[in-house]
C-alpha cells in the first residue's frame, strides 16, 4: 500500500482509519473522501468531496491521485437500513460495484468491510465458523453477503486484490456511530459520563461481538499488508476480540462509576437484528492466514473509553 483512497472517510471507522493510515504512510499518501465536506479530515491531508455512486468522479479521483489501494467504507448500517431497504441497497451496492470496477480498471487493491451482520438466525450462534450458512434477515446483512460474494468473484474472475473482514460492533471515542444495532455500546459511555444514566435499546441478555477501534484499525492494515500467497480466504475473514451483553458492560462500567444506572427501552427492530447475529465468532482463519491478534479486552477498553470520553466532556465537546 503506498497511495491510499478512503471512500466514506467521514464515518465512525473512516475518520479514525484516515488518521491511522496517514500516521503510517504519510499524510500526502492518504486521500480521504466523503460525500460531504469533512473539515477535520482536510486539515490533516488531501481531501476531496466524492459521491461513490458517481463512477466518473470516482475514477477521476483514483487516476488523479495515482491510487493503488482503496478502502470502501460507504454503508448504511443495520438499523437505519431497515427504515429504507431500497435506499440501503442502492447506496451500499452502488458504492461497492463502482469500487470493484474502478479497482479492476486501475489495478487497485480493495478493502470493503463485511460484518457479523452477514450471519443470520440459521448460522451457528456460538463460535460462528469462518465458512457456514449465511441467511441474514436484514438488508444490511444481505448487502454484506452479496458484497463478500462479489468481492471474491472479482478476485477469481479478474484478479482484483479484494480483501475484507467481518467487523463486530466497533467501539470508539472519536466519531459517534450512526444507525447501527451495536451503537448502544458507544452511547452508553457518553451517557454514563454525562448523566450517570443510560436507557438501553437492546435487551440485557443479548450477546454481540464487539471490538475496540484500535484493534479494528490494526486489522485493516495487517490484512492489506498480508502476503497474498498465504490467504486461503479473502472475503471475508471473521475477526473477534470480545463478546458481551448490555448487563455485562453495565457491570464493567460500574467498577469505575459505582452509581451508574441503566434501564431499558427496547427497540424491537434492534432486538430482532441483535438476536439474529452470532454470540461469538471463530476467528482462527484470520489468526492463521495473516496474524490477527487483538490486544484490547472488555476491561481495558472500558477503562480507556471512560478516560477518553471524560476528557471530551471536560473540554465541553458534548
Ligand atoms: C451495525 N455497527 O450495528 C454496525 C455493525 C456488527 C455491527 O455492522 O449495523
């Protein structure tokens, strides 16, 4: 990877991935793009407003900056997708098809994340295998499974270097997530710090895989730098680091904030989605094929999130 383009850089992953990649490869070698202006991205390095659904503008940008690697992060997430499935399909798959065709045309490697949302009720729930039944019942999951199949197809048919991971819910303290079923695992920290109370939209007994952002960023780089001859799989690798329920993370937060209170106002859409996803994932293939190894766990993530979110609150950032 030397000349990198991030499409959808203004979101939860993209905002931190941009800074992370610029720290490794140099500011001028990482071009951030999003459909709207993102001042915080253009202050640090090259930025362009780009609608990934416009193949001409997309191809022009790849050619202009001599890109060799694309991170396509454009996606409407699981819960918001259920409000307008047709829009979710058009955006998610439109951006992916343009990314695949442009990667093929310009000889770029392409990373398009998948998700634990690619699994469904008929997938094994505990230690979900790398290769198993995938019948998701959300438009987000259908997009993710389709994306995996198309990415593998473009690799086998045209030799495009496509790679991806199935991200769990990602917990971060820079940019808030938007429209996901796992968003509660970020919102809980902000409410705990701000008011000492949180109303959770996901039932207290539902396990979901989660990951702290630093591990997610490491996975992106490690996979894209991996020796392709070692990759048996490509789209898409299970990766895992922790799995918890709302009750478990409440107890962990209370170790730091003993008076923290949580109640529930369950969102039926989020409950149905969350209950259809794995409780835990088998990530042995990622560990064997490209050295995946998370470094954060529930305890260390909780302590770091509270420290970072408290600092943001003290600065009046929320
Ligand atoms: C969502 N944060 O909740 C995303 C993610 C595994 C969850 O795909 O939709």
